[in-house]
C-alpha cells in the first residue's frame, strides 16, 4: 500500500484517503484575459497539461482525512512521493527536491 504524507495532518496515510487533483501551480487567467481567449486557447488551458516522465508537481486532496488540498512532487516513473507541501507555498527548487530525496 502506498502511504502519502499530508502536510496538514503531519502524518502518512493510506493512498485510498487521497484523490489526485491535477497538475500543480496552474495559474487561472483573470476575467479579462479569459474574455479575450479564443475557444481553442481556453480549451488548451482547461485540458492540456504537462505529462512529465519523472518528478512532477501535482495537486492532491486529502478527501477522507482533513479535507485539505496540498501539492506534491511525485516521480511518475516510480510512483514515489518525493515531498509534499501546503497550498500557497512556492514550488520547491531542484536543490530542495534533491535534499528531500535523502
């Protein structure tokens, strides 16, 4: 069973308590920018995401626990969570990610 560390609960919990919520750090265009986007541009924003092989920043939801969303760096090749961090925190640097692996 995969265990995921929740940065709010401060503990590792079984993966069945969590739900994947998409790529992290996607900035939604403001209302003016949205109104100026073509249908193709809006569709691309809504549905096209990076699909990295390796370490990837993702958003997760602890739906069966504290009900909070958080971000994680997860290796998509190994399915290993390298680190998790609270929403609103900056994306970790490569140095921080490497340090978390140790």
